[in-house]
């Protein structure tokens, strides 16, 4: 996952205290948790279903937050097409 996410790569690098702890990411709410599930599937090359515009926006926000540029670009295109 770190290869696909600048945020996770930095968080888990040896320069941070979190690197020696088991991998853990705190999510802000249920929407972010659902988006994380989709984002992780995408990072591993799986497909996901985005059921609503709001789902797409939550996924875009998290992909941007985690620095997943490729996913951010794909989801941003989807959001633009469905505005």
C-alpha cells in the first residue's frame, strides 16, 4: 500500500515513530472508513462500485489525503463527468 500512497509511505517510513508500531491508520468517520475500503481495493488492483456521487467525493477526498495520485485522477474524472 505504501507504494501507492505518499501519505502511508511517509507514515510508515523509518523516520517516524509509527514505523516501529503495527501499521495503523485512524479514520475520521464511517464515510471515510467506507472510502478506505474502496481505496485499498483500488490500490491492490481490484474494482469497486461507487454507488453515489457522495461516495465518489469521499473516495476522492481520501485518495487526495493519502496521496494516491493515480486514484485521485481517476475518481476526479468520474466526479467531473457526473456533476
